[in-house]
């Protein structure tokens, strides 16, 4: 069965992102089309990148990089949940993306952002990074507004009714692209062997 990881890209104490990731996971698990799991970057022991060789070479030396490669490699697709920090996405998320390479390739990713303006600038900053990793970002995206989808600026998460159908549209596309890209990965590995 297709396996999708929901990656929570915010690690801050008191983060609003935990409620968002829980909502995505709960909604996704009501579907029968894939297995959905949460990866909380706050629980992944990844220091700032310290590999001597660029990750695209695939020669990871640090045990935590090897562990992260195994984790990332176990999934067919991803949902990234990201806040907007200074018109971009958090450094902890960039570090997690940069750390490995092949394990991201030829897979699909859906985006759930949040911020004062829905976190859309974080997503626009993220898309070229995903592209460099050969991750295919689906177009439907969930953009949650700190003023209307949260109470007390993040203290609690109360998504608007329309956000449920946007999430469904994003997950529908993510699943269809994840299925299609699995074929690409099999074809690529068959050619390589
Ligand atoms: C370092 C930092 C920078 C921020 N920069 C922005 C920003 O550029 N645009 C925005 O809409 N919100 C910004 N915010 C507000 C966040 O959208 C809001 O605090 C949100 O709760 C952050 O997600 P988190 O609670 O999961 O860390 C920023 C917050 C932090 C902590």
C-alpha cells in the first residue's frame, strides 16, 4: 500500500503546527487509499548538515543521516506542514530536506502552510527546493490563515469549513501522483540494475 509521511516542519515550543499536523493526519486517516504517518522534525535527531560529501552522491557518513535516509526512503509521498518564518519556511525543514537526496527523488509532495497570509510565501520559497530534490509538488495546497483558521493567533486550531475540501483535493492529487511516480521509480531502478 502507498505510504505517505506527514512531515511537521515546525519545532518551536508552543508551535501552532502540532494542531495542524494532527488535523491533516486525522483527516488523511479517514481515507482508505494509503497509510499515513506523522514525522515530527522535533523528534528527529538531525544536527545542521555536517556530511563531507554532497548528499546527491548518496554516501552518507553520519549515523543520523543514514537513519534519516531510511525514514525518508520508506515513503512513497509526503505532506509537508510548514509555517511561514520571515517570508520563507523554517531552517529546520531546509536542513531535513538537504540532508538526503535520492530518497526524495521521483516522489510527490503536498503542501499545508499557515501564517498571517496563509503561509503562501513559505510555499513559494519551498517549491524550487522541492524541484531541486526531484520532488513533484502538487498544485492544490492548503493555506491556513492565522487570523481566521486559528483562535488567539495559534493557541488553538479551528480550520474553516472550506479547508476540509481543499485538503481532500490536495490528498487526491497527491495519491494519484504518488501512484504514477512509483512506476517511474520502478522503471528507473530496473534500468539501473
Ligand atoms: C521566526 C518567526 C518568523 C515569522 N515570520 C512570519 C512571516 O514572515 N509571515 C507570517 O505570516 N508569519 C510569520 N510568523 C508568525 C507565524 O506565522 C506564527 O507565529 C505561527 O504560529 C508560526 O508557526 P509555529 O507556531 O508552528 O512555529 C513568524 C513567526 C516566527 C516564530
